[in-house]
C-alpha cells in the first residue's frame, strides 16, 4: 500500500463522516429551525434534511399538543354565584 492509497482512504473516511454530520431527520410531528452562524434560516419541514456541518445548527421543535392536569378552582362571580372551573 502506497502513501497515495492511505491518503485516499483517509479522505474518503473524512467525507463519509462529514456527510453523516450533514444529514438530519425531522419527524412528522416536528419542525426544524436552522441557525446559520446565529441567524435564523427558513424553517425545515418534516423529512430528510441536509445542513452544512460546523456552520448550521438545527433545533427540533415539537408541534405536539402538551396537556397538563390543572386542579379545579372555585370562583365567585359578581352576582355571588359560585362556579367551579
């Protein structure tokens, strides 16, 4: 094996690593927000998305509805009627 083949293999491994860092999957219930050097770019829709490694940062935002249990409260209206909310 010559030095040229070792360099070729190293470059190929580096390219595969950079490509793996560039691929992002945005799920159906999410949207991706891409920050390019700190500035917001176009929101990314669901699917397979590519970003520029080391320049772009993608944050995934969930669009699912989050429900939280809240205790019921009793209130008194102006006309002295108690209501449970």
